[in-house]
């Protein structure tokens, strides 16, 4: 499909949009018309693609991940542990990720895996900068462009080591001046605030137990100066609450407020352990929450209060989280996990598959501060995931959209990003999956030998 062509995606088996049973018309990088059932487009078109086998979703948006962790999935040292012991087991291993080629492979594999699941926009929280990968943001930008993925580059940071009362070892933290200088560089080089942007930048100090108050404050000031987003982990475990009470003399949300982080440019990863008054405060200030159901269950961190957050008016998005606590990079799978975890907590009648798909689309786009993605409607970017229901798991399904979530879809048949096909017949264009798997696995084994 050429970029300037007008294409009618005709008669989908199912589509997550109103008045679009006859299909979607794409011109260039945008959706220009939704076609009602039984009708033809009013727009002149060059090409037709038969969607009668496909269920069409807006491209899913992943608002929290750690790509480098694909190199350390299911590590015995970290299995069956909660967050703090899990981190303490893995930090020494991650400190060995000094090979730029291995980091590049980790990024490429995570992006490819996400895209194959129907994800079209990613936000990776890259806070680990051991010697040798100072240009991690550049590597991620190159790999996203190579695949045609939209991405928010999260220039993460840690400047509080275990020697200073934090959690990470000294070899994985950076000094504050170096961090802030690189934040300025990355924003200047990659942040595109315009509609249809393929790359944007957020500043993302890691957490209250790995970052100094000064870095939190200066990151917030820098984000205000350059009008970019802010991201961090918060409210993930009760251990975090205890740490903040003991070391900082306040709860995590109070800590954010003290350092200028309660604003509509902020979205937080996890957001599990908030009290009622804190949820109201999040809503009042327009702070978003990225729900990470798979990771939360793997680490036993707790249940995000999704319905209370939404009822209060908090923007709720979805993320897979790192591939060492998930342990995959599959966003459509995380939609299913969000449904099951929420139903276990709230009851079957309280949460539907459409709620969870909303979190992974319009909710996630709002977390990233974007109004041009996450929805199938006229004027939006042409980011779409097309799934078939031809596996045994779907046989007998009555509702095609519900079937994707209830029956456990895990791979898109086709993916379109900015009007271009990036996955065709389940295969990511321009990627030899077998070769990537072999090279990435070799890099992971090398990491084991070095640790």
C-alpha cells in the first residue's frame, strides 16, 4: 500500500467503532471516512482490502514497559518474589547489560513482539544507563523508526543508589547533571509535539526509592519548560508506602505533590495502593494511571482500583510493564488479564471487555497526552489492528469483538500504523523473526554468563 493511496478496508467481521460495519477509508496516514453497513464510500478510493475475515480494533497503546528486561525473563533468581526482593535480585544482572548490540536486540524484540500483538504506539520507561549504553534513547528511536512504530521515549533516570539509602546498586545510577543534560539533548532531538508525531519524549525518574528529591523537582521543571510529559512508578506496593513513610516522612502521593508532580502532564505506572482521598486528588489534578495487570499479578503487588479511579475521573491506560515481570510483551493479552483481574475483584457484571479495550486505546492515548490516536473515527491517525478468528480457540464465538478478549487473542493478522501496513499475515515486515529470536536468545545467554 502506497502512502498516498486511498484504501477502503471493506466489510469487517467486526469493528470497534460506531457506524463502521461497512468499513474504514484511509487516505495517507488518516482515517477519512467510516462506512455504514451495506453502503459504499462517498470518498473516491484507489484500492479495496477485504476485511470480511478480520475484527478491526484501534491500534493498541502500551503506556508502560521496560524493553531491556526481555533479556532476563523467568530468571530463577527473581522468581516467586515481590517487588523489592525481585529488584534486588535483578539489578546486579541488569548492570551487566553493557553491550549496545544486546540492548538494541532487546529493544527490537520488544517492539516487534508488541506490534505483532496489535500494538501501534509504545511508551518505554528506560531508566537503566550502565556504562556502554549512554545513547539508549538514540538506539530506541532508531529501532522504532526501523519498524514504523510510534513511540514515546521515556528518558528515565536513577541517582539514588543503595549507598545513599536507595534500592539500586551504585553501578546503575547516574549523577544528576549528566541526567538533566541528556534529558535536554533527547527532548531537543526527538520530541515532536505535532499531530501525527512518530516520536515524542517524556521525562521519567524511576521511583521514590531510586531518585533524589532534587532530580524529581528539576525533571518537573524541565518538562514544564519543554511542554513534555512526566512519568514514574508510584503506588505499586505496600513496601513502597512503608519506604516512603520511613525515609521520606510521607506517603508516595504526598511526595509527588511536594516536588511539583501533581499536574495533567503526569501519568503514573501501577497506581495500586491509593486511598480514597488520594484518588480524588489524582482526578483533581488530571494525573493519569497506567494499569499493569499482568505484572501486578506476577509480583503479587495488588489490584489497581480501576473502577474507583474511573468513577472519580482519573484517566486510566494500560501497559504490559517489563518483560521480566510479565514475562511477555503482548498487549492484547494484557487486555484479557485486565478483564479477568477486575472481574475477580469487582464481579462479572462490573467490567466488560469493552472497558478494558478502552483502557488500552483512548485511555492510553490520554495518558500520553495525545488526541490523534486510540480511536477509529474520522480525522484520527490510521493506526489499526486486524485480527482473525480462525484458530480453534475462537470456534463457536458469537460476538467477534468479545471473542478476541474472552477467547484469548494473542496475535494480530495485520497491523497498520500511520496508513502503512507493518504486519501482514502475522509477519512483521522487514523482520526475520527466527533470526531475531536466535540473536536475542544468544545475547540473553551471554548476560547469564556475565552475571
